[in-house]
């Protein structure tokens, strides 16, 4: 069965929010909406607009050296680096420029940086950029990794969030559950209300997209 996407009405007229309703499983939870951020992450015009809006909400007093991109948000991260550089945000690295880096995931879902990438985190002020913050599990792993590599977390940004605060940081997001998708639900699998009434899963979803079961 094909997943049917539609643009839901939000308070943001410049960035569309594309969703599908159903019964979906992620690696950490079951959800009733699949939020398709593919074009938001990979279409330059949308990525630039997301970056501009996120950067507008970052205090000029924030020191940022590195943007840590999760969930395939590298295009947005590069646009944010350009926007923050244009605005003259303070950095402490020797090149007076921002780094944009992606972590490597181990089989145990830990985040690591190889020797060639670690210098972009060690001793740096690192802003975490995620596609979405629902359970907060991935952002927590990112913050833990930054601290393990002797970096300093500088904030959390996302396209969509269910949480106002994550790991002690206010989540700077384009869309929120509260304002834009109030009936969005994320539950652990054994508490999922759709599972309890024996509704089959429609698809598996992750940062790369959606895989329908076709039944």
C-alpha cells in the first residue's frame, strides 16, 4: 500500500510540512504520522529558508564553531553555517570559520568521530542539528558524544520537535507538535494504542525515509 502524503496547514507559510497518517515504526517508537522531510532537507530553496529561520532564533551571543548534522541535514547545516558566518557569529577556532560535520553511527547506536573528523569537535562549541526531535534519543546520543570528545554543546535545532527542551537546551524548531501537529503521537511499541487494537504497521521509517510493507 502506497503511503499518501499531503501538506498539512501550519503557521509557517514559507516551508511546507508534508505528512502521511498511519501506523509507523521507528527504531525507538511507534508513531501515527510519518513526517516526510526529504525535500526540506535536500531541496536548496527549502533548506535555505529553514536555515534562515533557525538562525534568526539563535542569540548573537552564542558561540558556535561546528554544526553537527544528524538525520541527513547536511544541506541545511551548510546553509546555516553560511548564514551564521554572514551574520558574524563568534567562533573560537583558528580559521574563524564554521565546520559542518556528520557523526558515524556504531551498531550500538553510539556516535563516533574518526581521527580526521574529531578535531572539528574537540574543544569546539557544537550546535546539534536534527531533522526531528521526538523521543530525544538521537539528540541525547549526540550531546553525549560531543562531551565525550571534549566539545561543548551549544544548542539544539530541528525541523520538527515534540519536545520544548532536550538535554537542557530549548529546541529551536521550524515546526512543533504543540503548534503545528497537535495530534501527533509517539509511544513505545508495547504501549502503542494502534497495536493494542491489532492494527497492522503501514511502514518502517527512519532518517532515510519510509519503507512500506505493501499489504
